[in-house]
């Protein structure tokens, strides 16, 4: 039984071909494209309003040099939200439950912020490794600690997104299994458990959106330190 619980996180394949590429590319097909008309429909208007508000909040702490990342971060936010939300549908696969995919997103973007900092302001970028006013005997230790914390950042980004989504999917499957098992024996308990499952599903919808926002927000904070 425990093996079947984790089968949902295995990458599906068809004729030996992994379908994770299809799961990653499919959300872009679902997005409505703006038309050439003066008046857009309600869906495009809501989408544009959401992206504009999110971009304004994300770019507010950054200077002009950091605004070049607006399109990339906004697209990443919409992409992660869509994948996480589609993964909550029955008989679907969530690519963001794969640590390899999340690390593939986190490491290059984090590395890009570090390279930008080293190119544009190397003194300030290296100054983050040593807090001001540090006692002389603690300087080597703090430099090592700050360097380790710097290289742990992409790992924390990928693991946080993977762990939250994986835990939520496991809880939903465990409680759903309990509902089916309890329904013939204790219908009242099964109904109460189904109510808990409904509330947990609503919570997972919120987690899917919040985790995508946190992923992009932390990237913007890393960028803020280097521009």
C-alpha cells in the first residue's frame, strides 16, 4: 500500500517516452492570448490585472537594473501556479513534485543573481559574506558559515517547493483512502473524514499558489542583494 501512495510521484511514460515534457508544456497552451481588439474579454482582463499587480509588488524593492527580470519572474510565477493547480486535478501528474525539475529552475536562476552581483558590484556581493562589526577571531568562521548558507539557497528553494507539494498530495491520498475504507463500516465517520478532505483540498489550493509566490519572491530577494 505504501508503494502505491508514492506511485503518483513517478514520472508517467508512454511507449517508454517520459511524458513530463508534455506536462510542463501543456500549461502554456491553456493561457489565453491577448487579441488585437481594443476591448478584451473578462478572462484576459483578470489575467492582465493579476500579472500587473504581482509585477508591481515584486519590482517595488528593486532598482531599475532589477526591472529587467520582471518578465522572467512574472512568467515563472504564472507557470508554477498553473502546474501546481493542474496537479490537484484527478489523474494528473505534478512536475513540481520532482526535485530534479525544481533544482533545474532554482540553480540557474540563483546562479544568475550571484554572477550579476559579482560582475556589477563585487565588493558589495562579497561583503555579504562578512557582517559589519564582526570580531576579528570570528571572521574565518563567519565567512565559512555565510558561504555555506549562500550555496544552500538553491537547495532550499527546490526542496521547499518539492516537500510542500509532496506532503499535500500524500495527505490527500491518505485521507481519501481512509474515506473509501470507512464508508462501508462507519458511514458517519466517513462523511466527517470527507469533510476534512474537502477542507484539506482547499488548503492545498492555497499552498499551490503560496509556494509558487514564495519561490519567485525569494529569487527576487536574492536579486535585490546583487543589483
